[in-house]
C-alpha cells in the first residue's frame, strides 16, 4: 500500500514540502488553521514568492485541469490524522518576544491538535527548527495524547532549504538527516525519500538530539562565515585593502571555500538570526553557554554592517540626511524571495528615514510585503522611479535586475551620481566610468 502523507503548516516550508511529496508520487493532504491560506493553495496560488513553487503546486493540486490531483488542503486536524500514515510538522518556530529563545507554541499546538485523532499506527515527523531536546519531550507528549499510544511514533527530519532554491533543495537535497528511535520509523522515511535516495542523496540516521543539532550547527557555521568576512571588511576599510580580493584569495583554499564569503550588508531573514540566538539560549539552559559565546559577536558583527551602511550614506550626503532623497534598491532579505523578515535593506532604509531623509524603496517582488511592515517609507514600481531626484542610491539586495542596470540611464534621473553597493556585486569600474562615486563596504574609496 502506498503511503499517504499529511503536512501540518502550509507556510514557506510546508507548502514546498507538500508539493514535493506530491511530485514524489504520494497522496498528500496539507493542513493549516488559516482558512484564507488554505483557500489560496486550493486555488493553486502560492502565498509567497518562491521560484518554481507555483508551477509545482498547479501540477498536483486537485481540481485543476491537467493536475495529478495528488495534493489537497484542509483545516481539519481530524481529517489529516485519518488520512495520513506519515505526518510532517512544518510550522514556524519564531524568536520569543523579548528573548533569544525559540517560541515552541506552534509546534506544541500541532502535536496537541493532531495526536488525539491518531487511532492507528502513525509516524509524526518534525521538520521545524527546534531547540535540542524538544523531540524527546514531544515524543512523550505524542504517545500520551494519541489513542494508539506508543504506536504513534516521532522522528526528527530537519529542513535545510535555501529561500530562492527551496523546490530543488526539497526534491534533491544535499543530505537527508533523520533522528529516529525505531527501525520502523527509519524504513518509513526511507520509503518517503526513496526517489532522492535512489539519486544518490546521503541518508543519515541519528538520535533525536543530533538531528536537532545538525540544523542549529549548520546555520551557526554559515552565520559565522558571513560575519567573519564582514569583520575582515572592517579591517580592510581601516587598512585600505579590498575585501573582495581578500575573499577570492581565501576561497582558493579548499579548507575554507568561496561560498558564504561575500562581504556586504550581512544576513537577515527568518532563519539565521533567530536560529543562532535560539541556539545560544538553549546552550545556556544546558549549562554549555560558554561554548557559544562567539555567536554573540557573530550577531553583533552582522548588526554593525547595517549601522556602517547608514554612516556611509550620511557621509555621502555631506554629514546629514535632512532634505536629502535616498533611493534604496532592495527590500527582501535576499534575492529571489519576497521575504522581508529581519531584512537588512529595510532596516537601513528605516534608520535613514528616521534621521530625516526622504527614502524611496524598490524591489522586484517584496514591495507589497514591505509596504505592510514599513508603511511610512515611499515605494516605487521600478529602479528608475525610485532613483528619481536621489542624492544617493543604495544597492542593498543583490537581485540580478540591479546588476543589469545601465549606469548612464540611472544617472540621467538622479540628483547626484552617488552609489553605495551594500552587496559588493556591482562592477565598480563600470559605474565610475559613467561618472558615479562608487563606495562599498570593505573596499577602497
């Protein structure tokens, strides 16, 4: 009998996972408490921008011409429990208000809502990013609440998705990590992931705690690497060196590698910032807080990049923002996404506006989300419109569209040709040749 799968939580992670499971050939039921989101997904529309996800969804959502019909959505936990053999928990674990620790309320609620309806053996699989030790606690709670008792098993299978590449990362991940306590749980997940396993994707089986730590450790390492090169950018500015050349030289060392050595405005989004903070908080609870004290400096370096960009912009405005117009290119925390959570670009834009400048923001996909979160900023429908009359242009999200801008065309609409490249990806010589003053973090002026 072919397994049937439910996916609890249909946000960025859940919607992508549900569509991918349907692509693998399974009958899938997505569950969410938000009826508007369920209605949107049922209509074949994605509530966020993620390349390739809309097409994959339409390929499988029931009721659409030409679809496989393998994917449906519901707001009923009882229906999901009765439907699925394997239940994936894909809900959010945001940072707790006023604390570093993760808010586990959504995960706890998912277990509490599903478990009382599990009347036959089932496997519940956590994909959410959680503090180490959570799975063991949740496994006990699941068995206590489920009518089938310990026949309702728990496994932990962390996600490693990159926004902008989530579909391919789900269909062909670089590894599959499974924290399981029984051979049955392992075998069920081998069946779920049979397609990528057959394609050679490593399948790693661990205990609960190790599976939970893999995600926390991976994000902490990536954040550390980004902050390291940004710390080097600070030294480069002081010494008159060029951090982009330094990054290239370091990247040729295979022990270091070139990826995530791009100096600039730093990281944001819904994962790295809150995950390293939650990791620090959990280490403190375990009595191992000294092991992660370096992450405080990683976080601090990252936030300093935003302040430094504001300082550079103020310098380019002659020492003050009053009466100055600033164009900000970028609102999403990274390209190929409309996610503005902890966006460095919007953080910089808001700081500059608070100091008296008129700020206009343009982003290819994230303007609508930005307008809801920062309604006091002005928004444009194009880079040219945003730059009209600007005294300084800030490039803060590295969309391909911005790398392809014509310096002469943009220069024709600005008040002054001053460009701050917050992502170190524009060709400085091309912009300078067109009469622009080009500055970037960690590079000579």
